[in-house]
C-alpha cells in the first residue's frame, strides 16, 4: 500500500539518537567531513552532534538575531560554557575580563568552575564604589594594562538593570583586537543586535524571552565567525549539552510570537515603572526607561527608542517586612518564582536569592513583567503596595 503524501509547515521532530547510512562509503565520507567541518555533510550522524529539527530552530534564531549561525544548548549556563570553550587554550588561556554586574549563576560559574576547577586567570571590571554605572574611561585603562582575550558583559545587568554603553565598549575592544561576548538575555534581539555593532558572540538564556512561556530550559549563542562556530560545535559534540529535539521543536513554535510578546512586556514594564515611582511605599525604582535611572542615557543610545526591557527592580521603604507583606498580597497575580521572561509576571526577593553580601538591600524586589492586560496587573500591584503603607 502506497504511503500517503505528507504536507506539513513544520520540520518533524526527529527523536532518533542516531541516523542511518545506505553505504559504508557515505558513512566514511560523512565522518571525515564532520572532523573538519561539523555538520557540513547532507547526512546526520548522531543527535549529540546535530539534529535536523534542532538545526531548523537554530536557523530561525539566527534569522532573528541577524547572525550567520546560532547554536542551541540545554540551558543558558551551558551556552556560556560552550561559547567560552572556544577561548580555552590550556596554559595559554586568558586573561579573561568579565563585568562584575552579571547574573549570579554566571558569577558562581566563574568562581567555582573557571577559577577553582580550571585555574583560569579571571578579572572583573566593576562600577565605581556606590555607583551603578560603568566608567568607560577606566575600562580603557584596564584593557591596556590587562590585554584580555575577551570582554564579557550583559547589555542590561541582572538584577540592578545597569545598561552598559555597549557601542563604546565594543569600540574600545575592537581598537585593541579584543573579542566581545554579550549576554543579551534581558535586551533580546528586539532591542539590540550586538553582532551588527561588532560583537563576536551573543548569548541568550532562551529559557527566558526567546521561549517566553516558562516551560523550556534552553540556551543559545550566535555569531558570524566560522572558526568560532566550528570550535564551539566540537566542544558541544563531546561534552553533549545540545538541546533535545522535542524542546527545539517547541522553541521553534514559540519564536513565532516573540516580537508580539516582548513588545507587550516592554510596554507593561514602562507603564508600571512610571506608576511605581509615585507610590509612597516605594523608595526607589530601577528601570532604564525612567529619566531617573542612572544609565537612562546609555539605554537611549543603545536601544534607539525601541523600548527598555521588561524588568523592574524596586526598593520598598519598609525593608524585608514590607516585602513579605507585598509578596503575600500580590501572590494570586504575581507569583514568587525565581525566573523571568514568562508570559505571566513573576517576582523574587533579591537579597535572599542573590545574597546579602552582593546586594545588601532587604527591601529589593525584582519584577519580570508578563503580557497580561495592563490594567489588571497595575490594579493588583498597587493594591498590594497600599497594604504595605
């Protein structure tokens, strides 16, 4: 009986761990191709090396990012690990320069894995004491004295929402032939495409806005350099953190609504930030779209009016006690969930999640705005704040 013709708009989910060959010669040639040019052959070998469905979603993300290629991994942290593998050269490795105000998990990875386990020479560039802004003049001096292999920074820092002067940072690095890696999870390609301005690698925790529904754990990094791609794919092949075919398929479907979702989240955050600035229970609002934000100028230059992100960090006057009351009152609408970028708004208490040693702010809450109807969201949050006063 003849097989019916299948016409589908999406690439099927290939759950095969390995793929078949019709001749020994074709298998032999494919393995040879894989050594020098990963995934250059029309044949696939093993899903740990690459998978048709995963590649399909990678191509969609590359189009979104405006990059030559994108590589998917099982988490945002594994994307960082695979990307940095390109620069690991044994005793010749480093020095590497990381901006200090980055995700706590990345900072822990630096200390526990890169320094303690691998023994790499890591330096950090910090804002001035009691400042929440990077001084690019001091950065230039540090680059001259350190001459690092690369700079790593977040476009919008987690959780203080410091916007880096990305254009100037890239310019300073390129003048000195230093590579640039940008974690753009908070900014997303909607606000900024760092590769277009000279960055070498862009990383996203795709668990966040790229997927946008809080039900996939994934990472991705993008670039234009063929040799970086090759070396990263070799590392990913042997270490094995490629994204699963099922998650890649679901991620591919969620990409279709990315612009719609994130634009609404940015709009909700902008409206709410302005409203929160006027509430008597709030001591300070950190949101790059506000003129009161220290790096508002950097945000305007970098994002060119497209938006300012969907994250808000607030300090409540009543400290930890006020936070406890607020979290309880708003729980039905904004849950305490240690993530971000979800379809629904979520929050966390910064000091208890990221540590009082780095963030000694007992009244600080980080809000990730979803794309719920704004009026309902504001009503619930303001009502909960009213209960704190």
